[in-house]
């Protein structure tokens, strides 16, 4: 048998490592749409954060494992987690500053534009990545049906740890661990997907008027009804896409 040279062994090891790195996302995907992938990293994050979250939520009249709704604004750069209460409404539980978000207010239009998306997205268990380069992450699912109707392009738009962003929302490792724990508990409790609504700013009449001259004013007006519906009722509105446009119906 021919003896392999050290350089050949190193090359084969490199190829195997590269294939493993490329295949990890596929392996997670095959977990199934209703299954949340797990790693020692994500299990450790849950174990560290669940006890303190349970205590804080109990003090707020909430329970870990109830449905979660996430709302992001770019200005101010914040992510707020709302948790379902016994009366069926969602109550603000915690707000984290977004450590880094690339681009400026306005939608993501094409791959490489450096913009983070705006609009309405849903995150299922299989979109969670417990082996992210940025600690933990979840895929927002951009482009959605509205984006595709406008030929918007982009991929792997995430909410993740660390504090660096190229089209994503970086929450720091500590922040994403808390958010991850809330989502994992909600999925375990039966929530099929977590709605994530992303706005350029709080969609108040005053802010909309302030930005009325923007090139994105019409797009932002299409987002505003979802903000208003939630602020009025405390219930996450039903958002669908019909003939390429967002349709917002107040939750029953």
C-alpha cells in the first residue's frame, strides 16, 4: 500500500473539514420543519438563562413557554419581545438594544446592498441555528412573498449574537441567548412559528409625517397598519400577501 505523504493527509483533512462545515446547515434543515435543532451550545444557553427568565416573567405575570412575538425597530435600534398573557394579549417583556445593524431605514432590495430587511416574517423551529458563526442565530426568511413579488434578493438575513452585522441584526451573545431561550420555550410549548415584525421606526402618525418625503414613504405606509393594530389591541395582527401587497387583518 502506498504511504500517504503528510501534505496529502493535511489536504484530505482540509477537504473533510470543509465538507462538514458546508453540510452542517443541511443537516439542521433535515431535522424537519417542526423540530428545533440543538447543540451543546444552545442547550447551555437555555440552561443558563431559563431560571432567571422564569423569575422575571413570573414577576411580570407571564410564563416562560407562552407564545412570543418579536418586534424590531431600526431607529431606535431595538428588539422587543412580547409574551402571550392569560387574556390572549401580548405584553412587552424585555427590550434589547440592537448592538449592530447595517444600512439605514428602508427595505432590503438586493443582495449585497448592506441593508437589513423591513417587513413581516415568521420564524419556525427549523430556522434556528444553534451552531452559528455568531454564537446563536435564526433566519428571518427573507425574501418573503412580498419581497419576491418585487424581485428583492438576499439570503441568510439573521438575528444573531456578536456585535457585527452585514444585513443582519446583531444582538450580542448575551442578548441572543435570552431571545433564543424565549423562542425555544415557546416552540416547546406548542407555538408553531414566531412572528417577527421589522419597522424602520415606531410607526406613529408623527413619525410617518416626518418621513413623508422619503422614497420609502409608500412602503412604510403599508407597514403602519400592523403597528397600529397591535398597539390598539395587544394582539398580533394576521398579515398576508395578496397580489403582491401586504394585507393586515386585526387578530380576533
